[in-house]
């Protein structure tokens, strides 16, 4: 039996829950043994909301940033200064959710095949890596269909100075090791529960324990068989069970290791949360 209050959820969007539902969502997470939850911004309003939620709720930590779907149209004027100002409010533990997505927006159906939104995303990522370096905060990266470009940008922008997390990692072993060498943890969520995710299940068995995190991406990225319902941070317990099973390790050992990795990356005890 895994001990209580030791699970960590490295990536959520708590601002996407209805205000009336959020207290029970967080209560369910506490009952399940979730000690820490990071909620990510996607633009300035959601980043501010992440900070407000972190201030209001024990065990919630905020990250601030511009998602690549937002950045595809370019960052607004003064965006980096605004992020720096938000990060000064605390308890902000990362610049997130940032990155590049050459596949498309899953909600609007918008494609990013054209060069202009790709250039805008790359410029936004570079700018936000700069903010992270200036503030000494880790990055939380969203990447789809663009790992080659991501690795190049992280190297050119010296992102190893801050490291961070690649959320919902889904690339190959070589890419995984390159990211680990750059100081990035790899986070796994509901996709690992899908029986069709054979390559992902094999991958987690070949990664070092000190390179992994657990997440839900709640209310998104549902577990297999639960696609009709919003995901919740409490379900990180089941993600842990699936990762441990497919990595061939004891669940208690996995939870302890990912908790240590979470603390090393996000330093929650320094936030006063």
C-alpha cells in the first residue's frame, strides 16, 4: 500500500474546472493522497488565475506562461515583462505551459502546417526560455510533432541552465535521453493507460527513475475508458499504478522517486504554499 499524501501531479489546468466543482476536485485529490498539484497558465488571464488558485488552496502551485496554441499568433506586447511580474507574486514554480506544436489545436481544429505560426511559436518559446533563465525558474514544455526543433531551440537558448519538464512525453528513447541530458524530466499521464500505447509503455521501462514525473493534465488527457468524463488530479494515483506496472517496478518506489523529482524540480517548500 502506497502511503498517504505522497503523490504529485506535475501538470493540470485547474482554472478549467467550474468554480462550483473545484473544491470537491481538490478534496478528492487530498483523499487520494495527492500532496502537490501544479496548475499551468496558457495566457495572462489563466496564469493570473493559476496564481490565485495557488494562494487559495493548500498544496496547489502555479506556473505562468503562453501556450504554443496561443503563441501561434505571436506574443502580445510586453508579454515577457508581464510574466516576470506575475512570477514575482508567488507561489510560482515554473514558466508554463510553453513549447511548440506543429500538429494543431485539438480543440479548434486549427492546423499549424504553415510557416508563420511555427515561426511565432519558436520565437515565443525562445523569449520565454529567456524569462525562465532570468528568474531561475524551470520550464514546462508542450511539444507535438516538433521534437527535433525543440531540442535545437533548448540547446541554442541554454535551457539546461534551468531545466524543467516535458509534459505528456511521447517521443522515442533517443530523444528522451537527449532531454534528460539537458536537465529535463519526462512526465507521463493518462496516455500510459491506453492498451494501444505499446511504444510508450515500453519506453517507461527503459528510463531512469530520477528522470520521470507523473501528471494528469486535468481536466484533459483522460484515462483509458473514461474519455467521456473530465480528468481529475485524484487519478494520478492510477497513472502511477500504470507507469509502475509497465516499468516493471514497485509502485511505492515509483511514487517515492517521482515525489523526489518533483521536489527537486519545483522546490515547493520554498514557496510558502
